[in-house]
C-alpha cells in the first residue's frame, strides 16, 4: 500500500528539520512526500530542498524516497486549502494524509496505519483518525519535547460522531488518513472562503452527511502536534467571526433528528 504525505507550509522554516526528517525516518518505505509552500517569506521552500536533497533520493534506511516541492498562492487566511489543492495534482496513491510543517510523526506512524488497515480488513473505509499527542518544546529547533496530553475522541458509529460534531469538531484533523475516492465525490466541497481555517470542520460534516464514516482507530499511530502561538489553529481562536458556531448551526438545521 502506497501512502502520500502532504506537508502544507507557511513560514515554518524553523520547524522544518524536525518535521521533514520525521518523514525521512519512517520505517515504512512506500511513501511520497508532497511539500507545498504557501508563499512563505522566510525561505521555507529553499530550506525544505536543502533538508531533503541531502538524502539523495532515499530515506534513512536506504529505501526510495519520492518527494515534490512546489508552491501555492496564499489566498485564504489561517488555512491550508490552497496547498491541498496544489498537492492533489501530485497524488499517486489511494491513501494520503496531511502533516503540519510544525509537527512531526514517529518512525512507525505510516507503518501503524497500514498495519491497522490490514489487521482489521478495512476494505470499505474511506477515512480514519487516530489519537493526537500534543507537545511543546523549549525552542523551535529542539527535538526535546514535553508531552502535554493525548487527545482521543470517543465514538463508535456515524450517528454518535454526528451528535458530537454538533457541539465541537470531534476529529483530530492532522491525524486523518483519506482515501482518494473522497476527492472524486462531487458532492463534497471545501469552503475556506466561507469558514477560513475551520473549513476542515465543515468538510467532515459534509462527509458524514454523505454517509462517509471517519473510522476511529482508538489508538495512537504517532502524530505529534506542536502547541505554539504561531499555529493557525490557535490564531483562529482570536478571530472575531465565530466559525465553529456557524458550522454547528448549519448542521443542526440539516440534522434535526439529532
């Protein structure tokens, strides 16, 4: 099973070494890294090329390393949608996931996802999420980190997840793996122009509305989510527009039975 890892980036040069080397360190070898820069002004794209080129087309274990570095126009504030749209053009596998450029993944992250899919015979699953480890470091370039919490959402079926989504986003966005069939569903549309950085939240509700279940692994594959003041998620909390409330009201109206 081949997996693509999309890394959207905006001005996160100081975190890129930790992030990209965590991909290069994956023990699972059938990967493609798609790095899309969102018009950074800190030399991020050049830094990404510098980091990846030194591996000369292989990962830390000598397995082939495919990677792409490109850019996307920065249109929507506090979101990665422009980068995703550009990255979709480079996908060459049935499964992809997204890694924030200020985060990192454990060496077994992709292996654990593939193992879970094989062990559980999940042939009909189009998306899956796992636990999210929140961490912080004393400095941007430090690899020494403190774990703050492990974030898990508890639900067992699509109805339970819908109910939870009406009061808050019950999906660990960075930890989600997507089957590319989702991209071919013309009834699904990301809306960053309307919901800014909360567009993921609305998109998950759209998926559920079309009966696309987000499987809950109920385990940690190994995604490490960096808590820092520059993070788009935390910047969204300062926005005066209550995007989460707008999304919840929209879907409360549509899902009246819940």
